[in-house]
């Protein structure tokens, strides 16, 4: 691929990524993705920089400006035509509209448009299966940040999850009658050995005893 053609392809891809669903006629209404795609394909086939600029997000309009969009369209005219033909051909791609919501604490929810309603595709509290190691690590970070035990179990492998659940179950059973357990106190610390081999270490902080560790 020549340098100019490669640059044109990059410009076309950047332009396509910058486009978004435009508001419809009614207040608060959103144009359907299929209609927006047809408008994009039509503008791309004509090389209509003005129409493409109007479909872009406000952020990208500020970033590129009308002249920047016009240059991108000029550089990517051939690639835009190819995109338009692919989008309007006998086997057009399936359109899926999604929305991502990022909260102040960094958690993310993904919504997908089904019919005329957005439905939850995934949320950090209801995570979908991680498709990459990075996604799995991101899920781990978020459940730890929420101090969510249930969330932590969801992101662990089946083998590790079962091991954790066995340990927790053994601790629960071993602590079923705490008043009957033998507690060895040494100054500000105490040790308790449970049935099944688990050990709980406690430490006095002021007037209160706290669990310091357990295994």
C-alpha cells in the first residue's frame, strides 16, 4: 500500500470512528443506528465533508474542525467510497448500537440497543466473561475496589473459586460455636485453632478484639 493510500485509509478509519448517532427530530429522541449508517454511507459515497462533519460528536468537531474533516475526506476519498459500497451492498454488516457509561469511581456499564430500548450488556457489578487478560485484570481491580466478595468469586477461575469456597465453608463450620473454642491468649494477642486445621489470630486494639489473620 502506498504512503498516500495508507494515510487515506487511516484518515477514513479515524473519520468513521468519530461519527456517532445524531439526535432525531423529536426532543430527546435518538436516530436509529441503521438510519445513521445509511446517512453515513451516502455522505461517504459523495465525499460530502459537510454532511460527515455534521454527524460527528461535538468533541471531534472541536478537535478536527471543518477544514480538518475536509482534508481527511480528500485524503480518504477512495477508502470512503469502498466503505460506502460495503455498507450498502448485498451483504451489509450487522449494526449493533452500544453505549458505555463510566461512573466517577471508574466503574463502567455497557448498554446495547434492542428494538427501541437500551439493555444492560455488562456492568462491573454484573460482569460479562472477560475476553482478554486485561479485561480479567480490570474486573479484579474493580471488585477489590468495591470490597465485593461475591464479585471476587465471579472473576476467579473455577478451581480457585472452589478452593476459596471450601476454605470459607470450613471456617464457617469451625466457628459455629465460638464460645466453646479453646482460645490461647498471650498478652494482646490470641490464637484459636479450629476443626479442620484452620488457625485464627486475634489482636486487642484498645478494648476491642480484632481478627488479625486467619489461614
